[in-house]
C-alpha cells in the first residue's frame, strides 16, 4: 500500500477590477471525483493572473500534503496552463516568480499534467475563489486560516438526519497491544519491540471486538513494526483470514533521542526541547520527527485508503501518534487534542467517511473488551 496516489487538482483565481480585490481557490480530488482537500484565500489587491497562479500553487501544495505521486492539474486559465506546459513564454515579469514556485512544486511529484477545462467544469474551484474574493472585499468575514480545514476531506453542511451507511467507508482504528516499553511508560517510536504476553492477549481481545463490529472486513492495514503486524495478524485471523497489508506511512512518530526514555527522563534531560515540543506540532524531538510531518504522511495514507477501499470496512492497526492525528482531523479539533486524548494499548476507535466528505466518529478508545 505504499504505491501511487493519483489526484486531480482543480484551481482558479480572480480579481474584481483586475487589479482589484483578489482571491484563489483550489480543490484536490481523487480520480473518482471525491474531494480530499480544499484551499482558498484572499490576496488583497492584485490581478487575475496572479490569483490564478496562486490557486495553482495552493493546489500543488495540498497535493504534496497528501503525498500524492501523480497530479492532473485542470484550470480554466488558458494562460497558466499554456505557460506551465512550456508552450507560451512568460512575458509578464510579475508572474515569473510564481511560475518558478509552481515549477518547483511540480518536481515533488513523479508526474504532473496540465489541462485546460471550460469554466463550467471548474465550478468547485471557482466557488472557492469567489468566496475568497468576497472576503477580500469584506462581503463575508475572513476565515481564520484562509483555507478550508486540512484533513481527510472537507465536509459540507449536513442536516441532522442520520446518514445512510450504504456508501460509507468504515475505518476501525486499533492501537497495537502492549510491549515492554508500553508498560514502562517509555517513548516507543521506531524501535521494533514485540508484544508481551499481555500484549498478545490484548490483541486477541481487540480482534474479538473488531469481529463484533464487522466480519465483512475488506482490508487489514498495518504499520510495518512488528508490534502492529502481530496485532493485525490476530485481527485478520479472527475476521476470516483477510490478508494483512503493510502500509509504511502508518508507522509511529520518530522520537529521535527520546526513544526508550520516560517522560520524566526527557523533562530532566531536554527541558527546553520538551516545552517547545508540547507547544507546537512543528517542533520535532532532537533527531526525530514532528507531529506536523507525521500528519502529512498519515493524511496521504488516509487518501490512499479511501481511494483503494471505497464503501468497505477497513481495519487500520497503528500507533498512538498516527491514530490521534487521524481522530484530530476527523473531529476538526485543535492541536491540544493530541496531548489530552489517551489511547490504551489495543484500544479501538471507529469512524465512517462518506464520498461527499461527511465524517462520523462513532467511538474513541473502546476498551471494554480488555476487561
């Protein structure tokens, strides 16, 4: 499951006056048309072409956040498409830095195509661009982030009527069973430690709970570390022998020099670094990985899962950090959520995701099966 993720980027931009109050919009979709991420922002006073390039850049950045490998760019700006394809020269010196930035983003992917589409086929990005222009002119309050929420998908307003489960993808998130590091309260990131006997029993109990939720499981996906692989194997056996598929992006955060240390030991040895780490998801442990970086690869993994298993029940066996980040995004929670949520070994969480982006978190950290 570490293969290609192909996405479509639809982008647009405009200004009211040219130059005038401007904004852009960008939508990242899978190849079936499901929205994965949206971006929009007001730009102040500038030209249509600058806004269009800004939409393209935002769309490419969003695709990179999902770890996409192949991108099909679609815009109704003939100028941007022809210039990025190399068929037209960039005569306006004000556009050259934007074109260069977009070209630099293109190098992050295995392949990028550029196609012109008529405006009537670019309505999603156009609507976001108009929302941004409304903000630029003060017609609507400016959003705090200047973009739609970054996460698994972008939900649109829904009624209170309970949604049908017919076309939802159900994700059953399972933390691995206990290891020696778990019981000692030590940071356990990339160290490949096995389950203890207690951990095996916990994993078997979790397997029973998963089977109780659904025996019609389409896939069992796991982090490559042995504590997750073993947990996944026990679950797969319980639900009818579904093959276990390793997905590298589900691996735990790299805690660097903090690996195998307790919280108290880290506070004593790295007090400033620990304080900074607790305050910002952009800060990494010494020689380690930030939660922001983990979130990027986990969002990419989620996009691949939704693309590969639409409408199916999928078991995801992973670690504390990736599961917390998935739940944070699903609940549209802030970063403080990551330090306030506790996930037990072999705890089970369940959520449903619909093709239109609607999300329902059904349960978080179920542990009744462990008693």
